[in-house]
C-alpha cells in the first residue's frame, strides 16, 4: 500500500500521497520483528517525498548498515540504491558536497551508471568544475555509448570560467588516446579562445593553435566553423 501511495510501479496517471505513504510505511517498520532493508528503503523514499530530509538520511544510513552485513547480490543492489538516494536527498537539502560523496561511493560499487555519473558531476561542478569533467570522463570509460554523459560533458565545457580553462583542456587532451573526446577537446579550446579573444589575444591564439593538429574528420562541421570564425576575428584584430 505504501508503494502504491507513492505511485511506485503504478500507471503514469497515478497521483502520489507521500504523507499517507509515510504513515503506512512507518507503521510497517515499527511492526516488523526484524529490520528489513527493502522496507526501510521505501520508508526513506516516503520521508524524502514528504520533505523530511534528516529522517530520510538517517533511515538510508540504516539501510546501508543492514545491507552491508550481507554478501548477496540483492543486498549489494540495495546498498547502491540507498547510496544514490542519499546523494539525491543531500542534493535537495542543498549539501552538494555530501551528495557528491555518496554518488561517488555508488559509482565505486557500480561504475556502469551513466545517470549517476551525470548527477555526481552536476553537484560537483559548483565547487570543482574540472573534477566534474573528470567524473564524466570516467563515466564515459564505463558507458561509452551514453548520450547523457556526452551531453553533460558539452554542457559543462560551456560553463567553464577562465580560471578553469587550462586544467580542463589539459584533462580532455590527456583523455584523447583512450576516449573519443577529440570533439569535446576542440570545443573546450574554441570556447576558451572565444572568451579570451578580446581580453588576452595571445592566450586565445594558443588555445586556437591547439586545435590545428587535430584530425579535421574527427570534428563536427559546427565546431570547425566555430574555430574558423574565431580565427577570422583574430586576423581582423
């Protein structure tokens, strides 16, 4: 009944009632003679949906404590789900550092989670943009066909600040031998050049020069045109 009230495994038209689910799942938890990790996980979901974040965090940590004592595959999956939920709850409550910590722990247990890699990078970007790109590159190593990671990587490149240009472009360049990120590296260099062309022309030219040695067949037409436009502005100056 608690799952139904939270619209878990229900029709898309279902309307959730977190408070009612919370009452039922709290009662179920109290009546259970033995702590049940799956039941507690549902309770934590209800607590989170009801905006009871401290309670949800405490319940999820209890879920991890119970499940970590077992070596079964099912218990391992429950731990990963609880870590992901902890990341989500901390993110909603505004603690991005804690959220990134728990997402990272989840990815250590199972790196083939493209959506969690994107979430981890998202909460990490506010304090460590280059670290966020590193998370996405690592996610790409384990999920080479994940469009969500590629999209997040390009989005983060477009949000970099000048203080991050050097570290980010160096990181992307170093990843090229093992990953298909030539396009992303070229985009990062072009973006850096576009932001610097009017304030630090010499540095902008250095970023542009880093793109000349790249195989043009590995770059999209839009990126090639972008680089050409920046070069034209540089020549006009």
